[in-house]
């Protein structure tokens, strides 16, 4: 039990790695120049008043860009996962295989009854990861080349939007681990516990 709790806590530690790079002043939506210092990154000192890095991950400035890319990617996936966890608790597909409202139990049910569906998901994720989801070196972390119509007109508004994405992603990473751990410990999904 303690090991599972420890794994949940360690996996959520990625939520505290500083977020998106604060880059130059020109064409902020598609930047080529990246500041590779943790103290210059958006979201690095929001809650702590300074860079909080007890493991010293920001000391390796060559890897800091990759850490930010990973934080954004995992935050986006976690936000989608939380949406899926809540929707799944309220609505299920008509097929009996997808009738379970609890996330871990549903995954186990699909794995047991239709293992090819799990492989289909894994292959689909791999295709996304190695094609459209691949980060290009000439773009700022998290900029995958689409969604430009949603970018605000001023740099200040854009930085506010980036900070919101980072904070929501960090919260979703912790929340998704908490929801899955809660289901593992209690046998009830998050929606079942509330309703």
C-alpha cells in the first residue's frame, strides 16, 4: 500500500518542474529563440516566489527545454484524462465492454475482453507521438504548429494563457493520479464517490 502511494507521489512530482519558456519579444506565438534558464521561465516562481528545485533538475540547462516539453505534454494528457474520467463516470458507450464507470476497472475489463483494443490504443498513441505530436527544435516547447487562431493578440495575454495552461496541467497531473489511486484504494470511481 505504501509503495503504491509513494509511486503516486513521485509520478506527480513532474508537476513542479518549471513551465514554458519566456522567449524574445518578436512574434511570440512562433519563437525560435529560447531562454534556457529556469528563473526566466513562465510559471517557475508563481507559487514559490522563486525557483523551487529541490532535486536540482534545472541545473542542467541543456535538458531544461526537454523538461518543459514533457511538462506541457503530460499536463495536456492529464487534462484530457481527467475529462475522460468524469465523462466515463456519467456516460458509457452502449457496448457492454465499455459499461464500467470506474477508470481502472474499465481498463482491466477492456484488456480482458478485447485485448486488441489496448494494442490499437498503444499503436495510435505511438503514431501521434512520432508524427504530429513530435516537438520541433525551432519552436518553443509545447508549440506543435496548430491552434494559432487561439493565441491572443498581445504578448502579456499570451503569457497569462501559458501560465493558465501550466497551472491547469499541473493540477490535472496531481488530480488524475489522485483519482486513480482513490479508485484503487476504495473500489469506487471519483463520480461514484460524489454521487
